[in-house]
């Protein structure tokens, strides 16, 4: 069998979908289709073949998107995959349509987070929901990560209800777990002194992730608090955080670590994790932090509400409310007992809800369910069920 996953960029293949890509190898060839980047060599070292979609971009570029559609058509007609699994807003829409028209036997899509929420403007909601309505008519199954998105899609009939499956999201609980022995070495690497409270964010440096709000909140904290931000600059996005603001933050003591391959170590040196995002699907970094035993302070939005049980393993605060963010950090930072309680609650919640092995089982089980219904791929049905 050939199972292909389609994303915008190779970073998504590496960090969001690697366990699914590796599970697909059990059945034959596992393929990742996206714009090529720095993560292709690692994917190929794991026997995952990468096919470059040269015109795939994350920004808004109609001509590039049309070229990407044409390239995808040629790839699918040449490769003839048995299953095409699409992801991300743009390839999730055109990939489903092109996959069906190109004759791919099974087309599955994952909704990582609808690009519009009930709070979005009416025009944005109409565009997003209409595109999803159209594209979902070309798929065999729709895997929805967020329970809130699932409820919306079900109640409004935006997608055929028979295709909807609640997927959830998960992380590697062996990689992301509390490791007290690493705390002091990591804190030393970060230059933290005894008594300081390390507050961390792992995210791309874009406004949508709430980076400006965290920078402003940091200016309201006293010297006990050190804000650490891990993640790359993202100049391709229109809301990339300005160099001027980043320079101001550094001058104020915010520490930028850039893109790191060892975030599981960084979590061990933190006391609190924050995620001030404006929009999320089901935030992976927040799940990683929870699994690592950190209290999580996040915006009261879809996705974050699935990670944070307000007052139990963290605190939810209103979007863009800098004062509430700073107050929540100081509240948790000032109470060691609260941090300890929330730490244990985060770990418990992660083990109950965020095990990526369960996500892989649901994805492969969905393939098998569709294959059984269509009378296809007996080996897939035998290996992964279908009932």
C-alpha cells in the first residue's frame, strides 16, 4: 500500500504527523507531500519518502495555490496512492477535491482547527464553512481534533454527519514527562538563579500566538520572573512579530531561544507554561507542557479549553487581556503549593487524554473502517480492524 499525507510544509509532517507516518510504514510505503524544507532529511532517514510540492505556501498567494493544485494533481496521477490524508487549511481543502478527482481510493481529512470560530466575523465564517462544506463532499472521513469544532460541524451540518469522527490530539508521553533530575541543569543553562520563576512559551513568533501580549505582560512582572520564548521567526506570515518589538523584549530581559530540537528538556527548567494564542485547534505545545508536569496558563479559547481545566491544572484568561495574563502568572508564581497541585493535575490529565498512541489507533482504524466499507485493502482491515 501507499499512504500519503499532504501538508503545507515539512515541519507539520515532522512534528504533527510523524507517528502516523511511521504507522503507515507497516502496510507498505509512507509518503509525505509538502513544500520541502529542513526536515526532509530526517523524514527520509526514517524511511518516509518525501515528495516536494514546490508551490505550497503558508501565506495567502492565489497564484502559488493554483500552481500547488496542479502539482498535486500530477503527483497523485503519477504515484497512485491508496490513501490520501490531508491536513492544514489550504491543502485540506484543495487536497480533498484533487484527491477524489485524481482517483485516490480513500481520501481522509483531519481538521486541526477550523480557520474560523463562532467569534469570527460573519464573512470569514461564511467563507470557511462554505469551503469546508464543499471539500468534505470529496472525502471518505473527517477526523476532527477539537470537540468544539466537532459539535459545531455536527449541529450545523457543515460536513456530512456520517463522515465525522472525533479524533482528539496527543503527544509522546515517553518523551514529554516530568524529569526532576533535569530541572537544575536546564535552569543553569538558561541562566536562572534560585528563587526565579521561569515562564515559558513554545510557539512561532507571530501575533496570533499572543507573543506581543506576553512581551507586554513581561514588562509588568518583577525581577523574580524570567520569560523564555522558544520558537522560530516566521517571516512568511503577515502577522510576524516585528524586529523592533523583539528587540524591546530582549532589552527587557525576555530570552529568545529560537527553534530547538530539545524542547522536552526546556520544559524541565520552567515553572509555568503560557499560551496567549488568539486561535488554536488543539495546541500541541500546551499538551507537551502539561505532560511535562507544568501548570498551563492559556487563553479561554477552543483547544486551550481542552488542555486546561481552569483552576485545576492551570488558568484560562480572556484573549488579548494583558492584565489578566500578568495577574495569572503572578498568582501561580507566588504560590508554590498551587504550582505543585497544578503540576500533578497536568500530568494526570495528559495521561488520561493526550496519549498519541490512541490518536494513531483512531487514524488507522478510520482507514480500515472506510476500506472495509468499500471492500478494499484486506491487509489494512485485518491489521487495524474496522468495526
